[in-house]
C-alpha cells in the first residue's frame, strides 16, 4: 500500500519547512544553531532611529568645539556640550519609573606637561539605568567620548565639530538611553560620555580607577569611538556593512598565576575580552541585518589605544567598537579646503544608516547581557584520567536564574564558537576530545538571553 500524507499533516509539514528555512540565514553566517530573536529585544532594536541620531548630532556639533580645555562659555565649548548631553539623559528619567538617573561626575586634573597645560575641571556625563533585581550587583558600561580636537592637540578654541570622533559614539548613547530607559533590566547599565580622550584617555582612566577602587562588579565595558563614517580616506572604499570589534587575546594585566594557566590551557585566544567580542558578533549579527562584525585581534588599532584601554589595564573586560574604514581627511583635522580636498570632522560626512546599525548592535548586546543571568561559576574541564570524551561541570550563576546552559565548542583554529549544546544540568559529557577542540559554558535565562561564555579551568 502506498504511503499517504494525511491532509491534517500538511500545515505541520509546511511549518517544519519554514522552521528549517528560518534557521538558514543564521547557521549560514555565524555557523551556530539558530537562536531566535527575542521579540522584546528586537522591538527595542527597531526603535533606533536615524532621525533622532541626526537631531542629537546636529545639536552636539553646534557647540563649535568640545575640546577638553575649551573655556566655559554660553552655547560653546565642552561644558555647554556636557550640559546638553546631561539634559538629554535627564529628559528620559520621567519615563523610566525611577530607574534612570543622570549626572556629571566632575574631577580636577593637574597640568601634566603633556596634553594638559593648566589645572582643569573635567567631567564624565553618566546615565545610570539601575537594575531591577536588588540582589544583582552586575554593571555593564558603554561609552563614547564627548571631547573633540583639530590638528593641534592643544588648540582649544577653533571649531572642532567632532561629528564622527566621537559625536557618533555620544549620540549612540543618548539614543540607547531613550529606548532602554523604558525597559526594566535586572542588572545595571551605565552610559557614559567621557571627557579628555584626546588629551590622553583621562576621563576613562579616572572612571576605570573609580570602578576598581569602589569594587564595582563591572562585567563588561564597550567603548564606541568613531562609528558613523563609512568612507575610507585615500581609497574609493565605502562600507557601511561591517563594524570592527577590537579585543586583546592576552590580557593587558595578568598575575604570574593567570599567565601560567593561560599557557597551560592554550587560552591565548580566549581572554574575557575576546569572549565579549565573540558575543558582540553573535548577538549583534542576530539582531541587526546587513551588518557583519569583524573580530580584530588587537586591543585597539596598531600602536593606538582608546577609552576601553584603561579599563583593560585595570583588569576589566573591555572592547572597542569602531567603523570598518577610517577617514584621515576628517579625523583630528583643522577645517579647511586644501588641494581640492575638504578636511575636518564635519557632520555632512556622517552615514546615519551605518550609525543606526552600529547603535543597534550596542543596544542588542547590552539588553541581552543585562537581561541574561550571570556567568556560570567554577566552570571546569575534568582531567582525572585520559579520555577521548570531554566532561565539563560548573555551578549556577551568582546573579539571576539560569533555565539552562550552552556548552560551546569550536576547532582550535576557529575564531568563533561553532556549536552550541543545550542542557539544564550542571555538567555535560561530549564525545569530542578536549585535545582537539576548545569549549566554554554560558548560562541562558528564561527569555533566551545568554551570559558571556566562561572558558573552563582544569579540575579533577
Ligand atoms: Zn576618538
């Protein structure tokens, strides 16, 4: 007798087929099993608007210069710009049911014989979105720098619009605060427009030291510096489909013990910053279309640093997001025409669609991290006895509730995690040898949001 498909089965078969098709875009790109987009998070990402980004940026460049040493004036200079960002942050407090509070964290800086030639008051503009779980002390921090410059680093008076460097990073913060302040997250998110970047990462260094001295449970820091320019100088390249994430493989600070463990477990490509970078690529590409996130295996660009670097030096997990191609006709330039070439960081060069996508990556990653449970604790790989299987075990996170865990696996030569094995247990045995693969474990919350992955240490 011929087999016949019952009529009622057809809708189910169609659904099955659709489900398979839906997994294709994700498995084809990140090569991990499809993980669905959380609808709440996706709807926040959809609210990121080129119109609001443009409006904030037009306001920001209207202050003429935002040089760190610019004199305090009405409507001009860095202090007026700081007050503007503060007022934007504060305008979202009312809709946040008491979760959002904004302030300027001022500090005095002495002349240092380098890029600060007089005593100056600097300030970081901070918007804190308090976590809703009183037991959860985790903090996630995202930054841009409010200061700008022209060719002469000490020129505090000429127009320095800093539209891309780093107006783009600052307006991304305002847009995120607008959207995210409407939503509760169990963990705390701090959005900060730092000062003194161009004078030597001063505001970020001050904040990193403060976080360290006050023992913040700062889980991850994301620096946005130049995320709105898509045209590369000196070439015809124009690319608004790729974003770079910089992370170091070997931590900038390590104890002897940490270094020994890294060498013995071959973890030189598995620093916490590298795990954060991979997470940004996976979650960013999951929620933002037409954008590829490029892992760059450096703390920052060649021989250069940024506001995440002082955090890395304090031992925090920190990365930099930056446009794919930089434009040196615009960056750190006096406004001028020369040989038919326009120089200067002018607002007309901003690619708002690119800025929207890059802002969306930040939002998706922060919302995912702040709504996920904390990382699994004491993640270990069993080394009692030789085996071709790999046994991993761990403990529940200290913050939030995990509904389950993913064990992640990749080839030793892979850049990204390639497979995810789900379990609700606190251990897993896999028929793959720990000699031939790298593993990590991440916790998964009720809404499907994943924690950062934890690279296991050898246990018996
Ligand atoms: Zn910059």
